[in-house]
């Protein structure tokens, strides 16, 4: 009986029970076309290539689930371009996407310099840009440019606060804290604001090291030895994936494994795990106190992320893409 009732309801809604219910199908909503500007080549290509798959996955999911509900089920279309990790290329591609492709919004550029260059053009054309990864430090206020990352003023609280919450969660007594970042991009900003955040979280007198490393470094063992000698039990790192790989290799080489290690930038990049290899990754970022890629580790399940990974892997397999 229940199935019969449901069938009748379905037939009624589709207008097949009586001719009076038959109505012309509503016009299909016009697709929403967006631009995607990513660094698919150049120094930041690792971020762009990972983001490319993630964006394509998200758009397909939205379309399969009925499109954009608030726009009558409109499906999403996208035009993806490579800015080659160059700010000028990002700007020229944005202008082309707006004037030729007629997109209504853009995701990216991702890198800091690209955002800084492109945001004024977003205001000029009145086409929104939503960016991530990079950190925009600017005195200008943009109406159509939006950075989806943590605000620069919050970076210190994000890093120190994460470490402090881990201390509390695992009841780990920390007496000495070290912070290292690289000498370009957001690194100098981090160095300036970390002491203030450390004080805010009651760790001001425990910050024994706060310095920058060269972005051109090819060996961070001297830095690892210096941090180890400082006796830091908590290490906060603001390094991109290339330097995070070097940092983890250095820690592994000098047998230095802090109780807590909180990564800000590159530690959340899957390329780090691949770059280290399973064994070294297990001994560094795979350790319980190393936050970042540790949340991808099989022994530290974080359900929302694990659920996403499962869905994403199924999608990757279906598309026959490299995992």
C-alpha cells in the first residue's frame, strides 16, 4: 500500500494521472560560467595542480546534486587557465576571461602577487575574484576581490592557538617554543606577529627562537640543529611545500622530533608526503603531534576529511586520474 501511495504521488507530480496536471516544463536555467586561474606551471604548480582536480570535483558534485538551487538549478561551467605563477599573466588571463569568455566570477589567482595585481581589475570590471593560498597584505580595500584564506592579522593566532590547543588536549607541558618561516611572501609578516600571539596565548616567555630561513635553501640541517639545540618542544613552521620537505628531511637526519609541530603553509600539501616517501613521512608529519598532513594519516582519522577523501578517490578512479 505504501509503495502504491508513493507511486500515485509521483505520477501526480509528473502530470501523468490527469491531463489537467500537464504543464510545460520550466525553461532550463542558463548555466553559470566561471573562470579558474591557477598556477599549473612555474614555482607554485604543485598547489595549482592539486586545486585543479579539487575544483573540477566540486563543480561536478554541484551539478550532479541539482545545480545551484538558488538559481533554479543552474549548472556550473568553468574555463580554466594557467597563470604560470606570474602575476602579469594572471591579470591578462583575467581580462580575457571577462571580456572574451564572459565569465561572471573567477577563482584565483592563488598566489599573493597574483591577487595583489588582479584585485584592482576585479573592481574595474565589477567581476568577483575569490582567491586562496596566498596572503594579501594591502592598504587598499577591494569590493570585488576576496581572499578566502586566513587574514594576515590572524596568522599568529592560527599557528600559536593551534599549538596551545594541542597542549591542552594532550596535556603536554611545553616550556620552549620555536618559530621558523621563510624570508619572502608572508614569512616576514609571520615573524613580526608571532611574539604578540604567543603572549596572547600565555607562551610569550616560552618563545626561544623566531627567525627566517632563506627561500633558496637546499639544506635545512643547520637550522634543525639550531632549533634542536634551543630545546624547543613545540615548533611552528611557516614554510611552503619545498621547504617543508627539506625541514622534515633535516629533522629526520638530526633525529629531532618535537612533541608538537604545527605547520601553516606547505604542511597541508599532499606533495610533502610524496616528496618524503612513506617511511620518512611516517616518522615526521605522520607523528601524532605533527599537525598538517598528520590529519591524512590512517591512524589519525578526522571524519569530515576522511569522508571527503573517500568521495574524492572514487571520483578520481572514475575519471582514471592519478591519485
